[in-house]
C-alpha cells in the first residue's frame, strides 16, 4: 500500500471511530449530568466527604467549590512533590525544588500538564500515580462540571441554581473516566505498553554497553493522560517514548482518546437543550477546524515546506519516530494542540515553520476544536454567544441564543472570557522577551527562538502543556511566570463561564419568532467558524508575524 | 461536618476530604488494579518486552540501543546494523529530541556531516542515505529504522561478518514489519531484534 493511501486510511479510520462514539458517549454524558439517581458507590463518597448529594447550588457556591477544590489540590500536590523523598517508591529521587513544585502543581491542577521536569529522572512512582495522575482524573472532571453548568444555564429558567459541583465531579470520575481508563489501560498493556513497579534496572546491551531502564505504572497513567486531555508524560519524551506509545496502533488509540470526549460533548449539549441539531452545528465547526489543521500540518511536513534541514535530509524526520512517520506525527500534533492535551509523539520545535506555526495557532484558537474535556465546549459556546451577538448587531435585534437573551451582562462575561487568555499570552511573552536572562533560555536563535517563547506562554495560558521543547524553562522566573499563566488562564475564564451560566439560568426564556437567528443551520456553522478565525487572527497576527511567519518567509 | 465553622473553611475541608477519597480511588486502587491484570495476563508486555541472549536480558525490543565500538567517541561498530541518531545517546534515563528548528544552522551542519559519514561508512552514494538515517528521533530511543536504511547497510554488515550478502538481505527482509493492520504508521525494521538475529547467524 502506498504512503498516501495508508495515511488517508489512518485519518478516515480515526474519524469513523469518533463518529461512532458521538451518539452513545454524548447521550451517556447527558444522562449522568441530569439524572437524579445516585449510585451506591457515589453515596458512599458523599458520606466520606460530608456532602449533601441532593443539594442544588447557586453559581457562586458552585464556583467556590471549584476554586476550593483546586486550591486544596495545588497545596496537596505541592507538598507531595516537595516531600517525595520521604515517601515509598521514590526511586531515590530527591524532593522537587519550590519553584518547580509550584509550577508542576499548578500545571496538573489546571489540566495543563506543562512539564519543566523530566519524568524518568525526577519523579518516583508514587508521586506520579497518586499525585499527578489523580489530578489527571479530577481536573478533567472539573472541566466537564463547569460546562454542565453553562448548558444548564440555557435549559433552566428563573432559577438561581446551576447544579451540584461535588455530584458532577464524582459522577464524571466514577461513571465516565474510571471505567473507560480501566478498559483502555488494559488494551494498552496488551498492545505492548509498560505497567509495573520496577525501579531503574541496568542491563548489558547486545553490543556490551550498559543501559538503565525505568519501569513504572505507565499504561494506567497513559489512558487518563489522553482521555482527560491532560498530556503529562510519564517519561520526558512523552508519547514519543516507545514505552508510552509502542506502536502505530497505540498511537491511533491515544489520538482517539484525546479527542473522543471533546467531540462527543456537543451531543451532550444537544441532548440537554432538547435539540440535537444544535449539537451537530457545534460539532461541525469543531470538525471543520480540526480537519483543516490536520491537512495543513500534514502537507507542510510531507513537503518540508520552508525547511532547509528537511530538504537536505530528504524528509522532516528530525524529532519524529520511524514507526509513526509523518502522517502519524502530524495527526497527533494537530489533535494534541487543538485539545488541551499537550502530549507529543514528535517534537514540534523541529517541525517546518508552517507545521509548527499551526500548532501554535491551534492553541491560540482557544482549544475549541474539540478542546479539552469540558473546557473545549464552554470555549466554543462562548464564541457562539459572540457570533450570535455579532449577527444581532448586523440586523439591529437584541441577540438571543437558545431562547436566552444576550444582554449587556451576558456579553460582558463573554468578552472578559475572550480577552483573558490573549492578555496573559501576549503580556507574558512580551515581558519574557524584554528580559535578557529569559531570552537566553531560547535554544534556537532569531524568529524560531521567539516562537519558542510565544509557544510556551500560549501553551500555559491555554492549559495545553506541549512545548517547543528546546527552551530551558526550569528557572525560577519561568516556573513562576508560567505557573501563574496556567492558573489565571484556567480559573479566570471559569469564573466568567459560571457567572454567565448563573445569569442565563435566571432568565425567562423568550419565544422563537421569525426574527430569531437559527443556530443549527450551515449558515451559523460558517458564521461561527468565521468569528473564531477573525477574533483569533486579529488578536495574535502581530505576534505570529514575528515568529513562524517571519521564519517561513525567510 | 461541624456547622460552627465559617462557610469558607467548611468548603475547603469538604474539598480536602473529596481529594483524599479520589486519591485512594484513582491514585492507588486504579493503578494497582491495572497492574494486577497486566502482570497476570500480559506479563511480557507489562515488563517492557525484554529480549534475551543466552538466557540473559540484553534490553527491550522497544528501546533502541547503541551499537558503537567500545571507548569514548569510537564511532559505530561496522558489524552491527546501526540505529538512527539519538539526542540522548540511547540512554533511557534521558529520553528526548534535539529540538533544533527546521532551519537551524546547527541541525543543517549535523545532517550534512551525518550524510557524508553514513555514506562513507556503508560505502554507498549519499543519495542512497534515507532521511531517518540522518535525523535524530523524538524519543532518542527509537528502536526502528526504515527498511530503506536497513537494506542500505546490508553490504557493509555482510562484508565485515564474512557472510553472503544475500543471506543478510534475507534476514533483513524477514524483519521488515509492515504497517499495523495494514495501514497504520510506517513500515519499519526493529534494529534490536534484527541485530539479535544477526548475532545468532554468526
């Protein structure tokens, strides 16, 4: 079979399994977010935690739960990392320093999984599985919980209640993430992934040299790393490491897992608002952007566009693994940066200017195609609110979306949401570039070096976690600045989403009239896609022109 | 929950209890369950697909190995098939890539040098040296090379080992792994497995 045909079949197979999952997974999520019944195991959790599972919370109470849970998580993880050498299974590694511990705790609690450490040479097994991987579960569940309140904002009327945070959190972990992770972790092991508690053991190789091999509970962490769009690798090389991604089959399963919840949530949205067509419109926008991005990265990499090194070598294989090749690497790169995953199976720093530039642009879109678990859907729904507002301005009508009026209050929250992330990215990258010591962290020089810094702040503020990994970020300044970027980039938008949810739930719905903008037709799909591209394009174009564009035109 | 505490304190205590419960469920019970099933049903894979030579573990078929001559900077050993360049020297405790940019002068220089070195080492024209032979992998532990690079090395290996080239060629052909399920990923040759088979050949 020739390369092109095989590459296409690989993409189409992925689309087919995602399409097949859309209805069952989306409907199942809608069920677990709306049912009044608790499982016995969940009741037990509520009793242990002292939670009333039947209480319904105001948006402000819900928000306090989100923030308290995340704050406690940061402190707990920080302590865990600092003290790892006193605990079992530390493999003899020392405690992590204060700057890096803060950065790592912020990173895993915010679903970013930016890693300024190297897994195999810094983290023991216990801190990986009982510290970091726990946040892989709960941070993903927090994202879904928050989007559930926004959907309830549209479906509920004249109430100040948006759901119960502890119930949403527990159900998503218990009924969705945990069962899927058990199944896929075992699929991963069966396909060759590692799952043990070995420390580093040294073997004498075929040629008589020595090689220290680190084991670990890798497959169990890998499943939740992808499914929860986390991306924090067990090893430094992340999903490029053969123990974390042994063959092209596991590669495709990893890509599937990082996309499946994001692409199925629009179904949940459609089911909960009682109109599946609304879900199809949203998933169409996500799918269009994802497909375009996969195509652009693949073409740039296949043809070594604007890369002297690629032309000289005869292919863009620097930083890529032979078993995945260009197609499997480009597909992974597009998917990991369009979700908030940030896992990598190839190193974006060595991608062609166009391919690497697209990975930055993907994150700048706000990770909405399909985005992180939950955060992708609330991101695109905010943009849908903006799109409806823009359309309303064009015809001079008060805009409304799904029967809810979008007045001044709603638009303020939506605008604040849109402005937060770019402000963090551009200010952060600007400050870093103005400081000589921080500039020196760049591995490459010129526009490509600037792209490394821009990538770092884009990745942190959007909670992605991947990197143009040449940049040296384990300094106090970067650990602190990027840690703060992750925290603000995660929780400020969440505050605005919850406030918007509260405001929408409070309203009396307005009846649909002939003048209402239909939000389920191709026309709206086009409008929303346009708004996404224009808002992002205008915000980031100058920064992109200094980095990847300058490099590509060089 | 004591109700005399201020609401903010109570919320944080609830959060802490919730976190501890999830730590036990997802951070201890879950990985132990998966490890138990993995070790019982898929021992070989779970332990990292080890390969043996003469009853002794000599590595993993998933992790590339260095096939250089003993001594520092002694260069590649001609009696073995050579893997791809590695940013970390095939050290599994330092996995990673070069992270050099697509127009990096350092990378361009390295590719030129590698191309000339591989061509001279294998006695082939530079045009026969494939991309994977001159580029460092993402993990620095890539066990695989392209079939083109494996066939390109056949004559040199056969010459040094005093074996008929056709026999080494057959050995390589037997080790070419096609795409998973026929269409996933790329065709490849696992250098660790291939060199082990070569050692058995004599």
